């Protein structure tokens, strides 16, 4: 991958809404070069989409995020891919990662409540024949997500004392 494409990726990872004209100026290229490079990376599936990062804590439609650790039995000839595919097809699932260490897959889901997430785990995930065990962790607060700081103001109201 050439240097321009790497610079484009770093820039749009931080702000995908930046205007093409402004980004071209920042990167020292023409708008046409920029648009062509982005189109090539989209066609090659280097750029897979442009999701919006939402702070659900500031919206009335609050969501619960859970990370679920799965120990699974890989399927003969297909490894973990087939089970991961079955899992990522559920609408509730945001992400699925193959992991190293004490468990095999991490599944990230977002639900309306802890009860809804729990129901997903015991009704859909746990009964799957390849799943050996699950461990669900609920996100209590996000400080930084996808490289962006989520908490902009400090809640520390202590008075500084100098002696």
C-alpha cells in the first residue's frame, strides 16, 4: 500500500466526514487523487464502511453493551470460521473476534437491557453445539471508544488546596 493511502486511512479513521477538498489539502494531494485512492480501497474492501460512533449514554434510547467470551469446539475442516459465521449473522451481534489466550471468540452485542443480553446468551449462543462455555461482561462506562474520548468533561469538583 502506498504512503498516500495509509495517510488517508489514518485521517478518515479519526473523522470520516471530513470534506474531500479539506483532506486533499491536509495530505498534499489533489482531490482527484484522493477520490481515486478511496474508491480503490473501497473496491479492494480495505475500507469496509463508515459507521458512526454514538454515545448511547446521551440518548434516551440507552443501550447496554456486553462482551461475551466463548470457548468453542472448532469444526473439522473449517476451524472457527463456520461457528463465527453463524454467530455474526444474529442481528444483536456487532462484532466477533477470534482470540488467543483463555477463550476462543469474543462476541460484542448491544441490547436494550441486561435481561435482553442475558436472554440472547442463554437462548441463542449457549445452546449451539460448538459452544463449550460463555462468560458475559457488561460495559459499565466507556472512556474511549474506537480512538475517540467519550468523556469530555471531568466530574471532579474538588477544590485544589495549596499549603
